[in-house]
């Protein structure tokens, strides 16, 4: 019986609901693309034949240097159809970063945007091997027209075919996380079902067809975070592989009015963003005059992944959208989905109800037990990656075997509470050691963003003569208070209502914009450099 391979799953859905809407792409300039499952399949087939004609085959890496749009989805599907591996390429990367990724990811062909062409071609030209660059313009359409819409041969596809996500996280150069198709499908792309609601994991392609025929309980998934980010891709393909449609906005920036209009006009049932970077502008627009003009009556779930919603924003969403479930999901490129936020502890640290297989590994290598008070590394087992691409040492460190069980341990520090929930403190690599006390930036950032004048905040450690390191906050204030921003003492007093004294900021740097990655995650390297310059250190 065929395994759970992405190309096979998609083609099974196409054969089950060929005329159903699959993909809607809205652009800031008013252009629209609407494809049924059969239409999307035909375009992906044409591109798959073009890839094969260019010598792309099993295991080859195809770069997706693209904005959100049908070309990104088509390139991904076409690669899967010929058993190649699509590689997400950050469209914000400059020449040096692109050259590094093109080389270390062993890209054999890249699909790029017209305005990114020169950058991609420079990176490709620096390689010791040929790497054709295909531009998603009129030539792309001509390329598709030159090839058959019939499906390429499916021979050889297995559940062991590879899916990859190149991730930089909050620190370090990008690295490739390699997954088997079946493992990532069952971990993060809809195959796991919803056991808590009695929905079992997908078993085979017959099960895929039955669920597509039955229809999704939530129709229309709007993906507001880029497809080049794992969470955005996972959600878009969760829709496509279940028989419902994905809605994308082709816009490099983020326009909250456009996003809300698309939500309203497309009557989406689920929207995904990443933390306050997206949610706060949406809340501000909904709360402004005319905010009630958007028809969001079909919206069922507002989800955030990759960065937590601040309590104040979550409360505003609940007030503005009382019929919508607001959720915070937790996971990583190395783990897939792990759990849902269920609350916070007295110290403001987030607590999650974790999926089966999640544990906390203490420093001595033993598993933490509920309520034992120990802090260790959050880990998960079961459907996890094979490892990092061509990095055996990092793979062994991140995916250790403990008592015969292989775990994924991406670096989050956590503890197990008495009720079985898991408190997550954040990545140890960006924690701040001040006078021997470990402080996690996320908890201070959450407290700062509760202040009514704070629009966004990032926290880093900077040198302190007495304590070794101190908490320094980079704060972006709301426009209306830009001329009179809250000072250090006011912000310390505010945070002191939520945090212990040693966690309070000892310095505040007001910035025009808190820089984040395109996925919405904090850019801690930028924050550290900016803080050191502002404080005259180094």
C-alpha cells in the first residue's frame, strides 16, 4: 500500500474534489489568482515536467526564492512530484546570505521573483556547479505552456521522501532540517488528526480521500505569515492536503486593512499570524472607527504560532471577536507542532498543554516529573526529523537517544508543573545571566507589551559591571506617545507588577521599529548590536 507521500496525498485530494477551490491569491494591487484542485494540479504537473527536463530528480534541492503566491505552491508541489526537495529561501536575504544558503543547501535550481532575479543570479553564479534560475514572470508561464499537464510518473515515491525546512531561528546561520514526508505530515501538516476531539490520525490514502470527500469542518485558511516560514507553509498545506482551500496575500509588507478585507471578502474560517507583530495592527484597525465594517462572521479560529500573543492583545481579540477561538500554538522546525497555550504561571511564564511524546529532560539526563521543580530542556519524540542536512555533530546534539528513545531537543528550557502542563521559559541561547539569576527575554517582553504605550519590545542582555549582564529593553512605542515615551522607571514599575525585581529592565532604548524576521520572530542579533551602540558599550 502506498505510504503517506505529499505528492500522493495531494493527487488523492485532487481526484476526490477536483472542482473544489484550492488556492486563492490576493495582491495589494488588486490582482487575483483562483485555482481549483484540478487547475493547481495541472500547473504543478507542467512545472514538474519542466524540472525533470532540467535534470531535477529524486533528492535534488530546488530553491523557492519567492513571495507568497501560486508560484511558491506550484514549485513545492512540482518538486514533490519528481521526488525532489523544495528549499525555502528567505526573500529578504542579501547577497552574502544567499550565497551561503545556495552553497550549503546544494541548490540545483532556483525559482525566483523578477525583482529578486539579479540577487539570485549572482548567488547562483558563485557556485561551483550549474544552478539555473527560473524567473516567475511571463517566461514562467511560457515554460509551463511548453510542457504537458499530465501527471509525471509516480513510481518510486515513498513516505521516506524528504521534506526540508531551512531555519535560522533567532540566532546563527540558516541550517536545513530534514524530515520524512510521513513524519512531518503526521506532526504538523494535518495528518495527526485531533485525538482530543476523537479525530484519529490519517492512516492511508483511502483515509485521505474519505476526509477530503467529507469536507473540512473549517473552510478557508488565510495564511498571513510567509510560506518561507515553516508555520506558514504547514498551515497552507494543511488546507490543501485536507481538501479545503488556502488563501494567500501577495504583499511583501503587511497591510492590516488589506488582511481584514481579504478575511471578510473570502469568508475565511481560520487565520494564522505570528505573535503581536501581526495581531497588534489588526487589533488597532478593528478597534478604530469603521472597524466593524469587516464581515468576520465566518471566522472560527485566530491562531498564532512562532511567537506568543501578549495578554493585552489576546484580551483585545477576545473582546473584538467574541465568537472566535484565539489560540497560541507551540512548536519548532525541529519538532513540528507540540502543544497549545493554556495559561501563564504566577511569574508570567507560558504554560502549555503538550501533545503526547513531549517531555522535559533535566541536566542529569533524567526526565523531569510533574511538580519536581526542576528546569530542563523541552524535548519531543515520535514523528521527528532525521536531522540537520550535512551536519552530523549538530544532529547528534539536537536529536539525542536517551534510554533507547530518540528525541528532538531544539533548545527551549522548561519545567513540568504538578498538573502535567509544561511551563516554557524560552531558548537558553538567548537567556540572560544576571548575577547568577537566569532571565528569559520572552517573559520580560510579555510584561513590557502589557504597558498601554508600548507597541513592541525586544529584550537582550548587555554588560553590567556588578552583575555581569543586565536586562536591556528595546521598546517601540505607539505613534501617539512618540514625543513623550515612558521612561525607565515607569516601565520598571509596570513590569514589577508582573515580574520579580531581578528581571526588571536596567536600561531602556527607544527605537523607531523593533526589527523582526519575516516570520515575526525577534531579531536578537540586531537588538544586541543596537543596544550596545545606544549604551556606548563595546
